[in-house]
C-alpha cells in the first residue's frame, strides 16, 4: 500500500468522527435558526460566545498535541520501553492542572466575566462555557494519544458518542420542548423538564453534558501521576509555547471577526448581524470539515514519513489532491447554494449568503497553509509558525477595524480571505528557502481559478428548473473528472 493510500485511509476514519460529528452539528443549524427557536440576535449570542471558546482552548492546550506527536517520535522516547508512558503522563497532567485552575477561577468570577464580555444577561451560559473549555483541554492528550497509537476507530467512537449525546439532547430540549413551548403547545412533560428562562443557555448546558461524557469514557485510560517528568514537561513547554502562540494567532484569524463585530457595530444590531454572519459561515462547512479530518490524519503521517525517500514529492502530491478536493466542495456548495440556503430555514438570515464564496475560498487558502506548515514542524522551527500566524493576526485586526465600520460583516469576510491568502504566500516563500518541496503551484492555482470560473459562468446562464441543475451538475462532474484524471496516478507508490 502506498503512503498516500495509508494517509487516505486514516483521514477517512478520522473523518468518520470529525466530519460526521461536525456535519451532525451543522444539521443543528436549521434547528437553531428556525423561527420558533432562535432569532438572529439570540443565535448571535451563541456564535460570539463560542468564538471565545476557540481562543481559550488554544491557550489551555498550549500546543501540547503537536508537541506530543513530535516527542513521541524522538529516539529517546521510542527506544525506551517506559518512554511513551512517561510522555503520556507528563503531557496529560501538564494540561490538567492549568485547566483545573481555569475552571475554578471561571466559576468564581463568571458574573464579572460575563459583564466584561458584554453578555451580562448570560452569566450562567458563560459559566457552563468555562467548564466546557476546561474539560476539552483535559481530554486533549488522551484523544491525541489514540491518534498517535493509530487507533482511529476508538477515536471516532468516542467523538461520535459525545456528538450523539449532544444531538439527542438538542432534539429533545430545543426541537421538542422549546419549539412547542414557543408555539404555545406545552404539555406535562415540557412543564416538568423545560425552563424557558434558560433560553440560549440550553445550547451550552447540552454541550457541557456531551463533553463530560467524553471525559468519563476516557477515564479508564487516564495515566497515574507518578511517571510525570518535570524536565520533560519543561522541554515540552518550550516546544509548545511557540505553537500555542501560533495557534492563538490562528484563532484570532479564525474567530476575531465574530468577536470584534460585537464591539464595532451599533449595539442594537450587533447580535443580529453576528447571528446572520455566523449562520451563513456554516455553509462553508464542506471545506472546513475536510480540512479538519485531513489535519488529524496528516499531522502524524507527515512526522512518520518525513525520513522516507521521495517524501517531499509525496507531500507535493498531497497538496494537489487536497486543493482539488477543496475546490470540488466549493463547487458543490456554490453551484447549488439556492438549495443549501434552506439549511437556514428562517429567511431573516439569507441576506448574509453573499459571504459564502468569500469564506469558502478563504478556507481553501487556510488548508493550503496547513499543508505547507509541515516544513517548519519537521525542521523544529515552531517559531516560524508563530511568526506567520502573528503576521496574519496583525492583518486580521487591522483590516477588521478598517473594514467592519464601513462594510459590516462583508468586511469581516474579505478580511478572512486576505489574511489566509497572505499566510499561505508567506509560508510558501519562506519554506522553499529552508525545506524546499516541489509544489506544483500552477496546477494548484489552475484548480482554484477553474472552479471559480465554472461557478461564475453558471451564474451568467439564465436557466431555471431541471435545465439549471443539469447544467450545474455537468459542470461539477467535468471539474471532478478532470481533477481525477490529473491526480489518479498520485495514489500509486513513487519508485524506490
């Protein structure tokens, strides 16, 4: 089996949890955005608070997932029978105590924290969010260990169990209880278990339960405290700190738009605009799901295959396939956006659909950047990632403050595209100087330009009904067919 086939297999299995999990959560968007559940302003609260979650999770995990993979492949760990056990214990407990302190402080000062975020009326939701973030950090290394051990099926099962709990409780409390209550159809069961005053807090309460289930399932594999190695912990912290800074800057690039919209838009429309933007952002899910699954399979793959002959040619081939798949997803969504938009059933959100193509292209460039990041990770230059991400964060902050007051959430969308394009370009130029990989840049750009031109061309043809969808389906199949013809040989092993 070729290395690329192995990567494809692992990505597919990790995708069973990451893609299915996020897609199931994506299917909750019609529920959240229905007329009888959350109006745009209420959904804006959920969107804005979860944006803070992403930022804080990066801080509490401190780059230890990538650090764990890197140290697990060092000779002094691989050659020592107890090395893996000590590494696992050190990494796990190294994240446990900071997360515990975070949860205690967050619990004590949740009211003040909610007021500081301008969500004073949602203090209970902020408290639950603090608990979710802490538990996520605590379970990060046990979940990473499953990836490092090549146990994607167990990883998938745990993730899907947590998601299943989330989906089940959401359907009961939001679709059954909240929707019926808001429609004036309450009954004895709803009166007994449903508290209408909690409102959007149900989203966070349900997520907290689902996250706690994941922790309970992982407890049997929890390491004892005794093997913790303080010298190793210091070495891991030194390696992880630049990655954390890079990750934090990356989250600024990814989520700062929804945070800053709250403060740059007029108070009477801010939450509604964030809700519209956040809901339409979800329509870029096909690309973001693939990128997430790819990263989970690719990161350990890159580390384990870096020393093999022709590894750089393999990495270049991966880039071609990756972009072809991403642009196929772009076409699926954009050619049939008039159908996809009804995943958001309330037309009050549809004014934001114009951000979808911009955000999808932005995420393609982000995926390209993630692909390229292999060069500085394999050469032990994590500060390069920090530097590029900080440049991206600076671009993001400057453009958000410059564009949002004049363009609203459209300014946020264009900022995201410019930021991720800049990061991909900087990483490519820098990487070719220190760890040259023979990327086929012209082919990558051809895939991107070809997909955009196909979509634009279809938009110019005034067809309706079956003819419209037949033409768009044909355009999609032509693109996929040409990409497959170009890349099918990449799945064959390179000559020894």
